């Protein structure tokens, strides 16, 4: 049978270890919380960029000036110009190809985080 002193030592040891574990866990959780906040901020910025790009494409489509659309030349060559002008979805997919590519890379990056 254990004496009161042995039980007290074990209790103190358990208390010390649990306190150290809790302190370490709190620090680790703080890092994860900060990473999650950064990810959420990055995703919000990415969504704003995407929304701004869609709005810009809408304004460009309304002008009907196909020369300013910065079309993907490889894809645009295979499609008649009047079809591009009459199909808003198609036109928006083809216009501002360089911005689309960079935003696509940013979107993929947000999925990795």
C-alpha cells in the first residue's frame, strides 16, 4: 500500500506533466489558429481578385471591342469571331488569358494551404 507521501509525489508529478502538456498544446494551437487566419485572409483576397476580374470582363464584353479582350489566340483562331462576340460565356473564358492563368495558379495555391 502506498503511503500518503508517495501519492502526493505522484499527484504532483502528474500535475506538473499535465501543466507542461497543456502549455505546449496551447502554443501549438496558437500557431494553427494563426495559419488558419492567414489562409482565410488569402482566400478572401483571392475571391476579391476573381470577382474583380469577372466584373472587368463584363465591362469589356459590353464594349464589344474584341481587339481589347486579350484573347487566347490559339483557341480564338479555331472559333469564328461572330460566335465569340455573341456568346458571353465563351468570350469571358477566352479573354484576358494571362490574368486567367495567374489567377488559376493563385486558386490552386489556396487549395494547397
